[in-house]
C-alpha cells in the first residue's frame, strides 16, 4: 500500500512539473525569454507576417511586437522598413545574422540591438539615433550610414565596420563629437556628397580604429575641426583613394598612430598633426600623390619604406627607414633628406651605382662596443665592382653618443672589422651634423665615430660573429660518455 502511495506522489510531481502547476503557496517566476521569430524573406520587418517561429516557415507569426520577443534577420534576407518599427517588452531584441541585412528607412526602436559578424545594418532614417539601448556589434559586422541628418551619431557605441555613404547632400558638414571613438573593424568613407564628415570638433576623445581607414572617391573626412588635441590609433592601413580627401586637422592638434601602410592617391591636408608609424612589421608609404606630413615620426622598432614623393616639416627617426633610388652619372642624389633629417647624399662620380637601397636606423646603438654614433647606415647599390663614390652622412647632435663632430670619421664594416675611410668636410653647426667619405669602393654597413670602433659585432645589421656551439655540444657529449663508461667499468669490476 505504501509503495502505491509513493508511486502516486511521484507521478503527481511529474505532472505538476510538466504542466507548470505551482504548489499551493508558491508563485512560479514568469519566463524571461521571449519567443524567437525568424525573417521569412526580403520583406518589411515592421509587418508581423514577415516573421515565423520556424526558420523555413510553417510555424506561427507574432501577434504584435510588444511581447519581449527576439527577431532574427536571417542570412540571405535583405529587409527594408516601410514604416516605424518598434519592438518592445522585457528581453526584446533585434538580431542580424551574418549575411543578413536590415535597412532602416524609418526609425527602429528596440531595447537590445545585435549585429553578428557578416551582418549589415543600413542607417537611412534621417536622424542620428542608433537602435538599441544595449548594443552588441561584432568586429566584422557592418553599420552603413546613408542619412543621419546633420546631428552627431549616437555616442557610446562599440562599432564593427563603419561605412559612410551619404545618399544625398546634407547641406552642411557633419560633426560627430567623438562618437566613433571605438571601431572594432575598418572605417570607410565612400561618399559625403561634397561635405566634410568629421570625427570631432573640440572634443578630446581618443579614437581607436582596429582595422583600415579608407577615404574613397567622393569622400571627405576631417579628423578634427575644433580646438584641443586628440589621439587616433589606426591598427591597419590608411588609404586615400583618387578623388578622396583626408584632412588631419583644421584646428587643434592630432596625433595619429598608424600600424599599417599609408597610401595617398588623393588629397591630404596635414595641418598641425603628428603621424607616427608604430607597426611591428615592415610598413610603406605610397600612392600616386605627393604626400607631405607635418610632423612625421618612425617609432622605435618600426620599419618604414619611404617613396621619393614624401615630404615632412619635421622628420624624427627612432626606428628604421628604407629608400630606393637610382644613383648614376655625376649628380648628387639625396636619400631621406626631408624634414631637416639630412639622410644620405650619394654621388656615383660617373661610375653608375644603379638602383641603390639606403637603410638608416636612428637613435639606436650601431655596434655592441657602443663607440659609434647612434645613426646607422646600410647602403647597397646594384653595381659594386670598380666604383668610387662620394657619400655624405648626416646625423643629429643628439646622436653623437660621446663622439666629437670635428673628428668624426666614416667606418665601413668588412664582416669582421671596421675600416676607416677617407673622411673630410665635417660640418658641426646647428643641430644637424655631417661628414663626407670619398673614394668609397665597398658598401653595406657604415658607422660614424671619432675613435676607432671595437672590432666586435654589429647590433643592427646582422654582423654577429658566429659561435662554435656545435663543437661545445660534441665535447660535452664526449665527457658524459667517458663518465658513463667509467661508471660501467667500475660496476663490472665489483661484480
């Protein structure tokens, strides 16, 4: 009898759990998650008939948009609003999956707005409000702006990819008061209809763009149009395409740190800006347009290839700069001589050097002995046999490293020692010094010193003397084998 009562009670408990009947005196918490509805095609999202509980259809459509439900735009569907769309209720969310697109020609309001990687939202509302109070945009999502009116876009958003592609003339420049401070993807300006699109005015908000910054034909981007200073960190490439216009600042100071390449085939206005290259792999400045920076800095550890059409008001090199030019005939060819840096001047003296690569490392030790000035040179011409070149080496007063300018001599590294070259014309006025070597017949690493450098290794041009590590290992192995053999003999003798 007791067993039957036990079975009955267990069955009753299971029924209560299944049908959701709460025991007497206990209030069951209401479910917090709404129903998930999926888009049924490239339809108007503000119509309930555009949604279904089953991805492929066959389920049910929502009765309204006020029940705290989740609406998912599926991959391959491009939905466009035909009227204002408001999704409300606790837990309500709009989600755009990868490959899905939602175009808002009208206001879209929802508590939570999510764009997955590969998903796209097109902002065409004529207002600056971004949907959602809670927003989650994947780094590889896309938010494309066609029409935001003239107000600043909503602040506090962590963006993925951003595209500015205005559909019509807004009638004035559009400022954004630092709203694009955090961009997890790339920032692309496609078309601004003849008006500037601006990051900031007087705001001091630091901007971080993880990917590339691109200004295309028809796009005009200004980093800063008001007072004060800002920093902009760009993790990828900067590209100004033909017909694109990039203004770094028209008022206030901008410090732009670039980790990728810089390509200018459009128009650049530098203003009172500083552009610093800080990449961990080789970077390049290029493009068909001449590029003139204000302050240009190559950070420690960075390696940048300069074209011949780059200029700067001030050039600071704490890393490595490379430039390639033809050195032929009897004319002076200057390498990396912009911004008061001096660089190197070569004259082939009618014995053509051909295509010549010059590498300059600035503000760093050039040999392990530490005697050389802290500007290192590596010169590699295509033609090296039977040459007799004249080379003038420039360096800053802050790179003397204890040397005396008036006694500065050019040395060439021959692979094991430093050879002094015939040096003259020491110039020691101002902050930029120089010394000239004549009759140069061998090339590659060069150093400057007023005392003979120690014949030990280079620190930056791979001139290290190899060690005999292989022999050391063999000797150690032989010693171990002898010890083991002696131990084995002693053990056998005891037996």
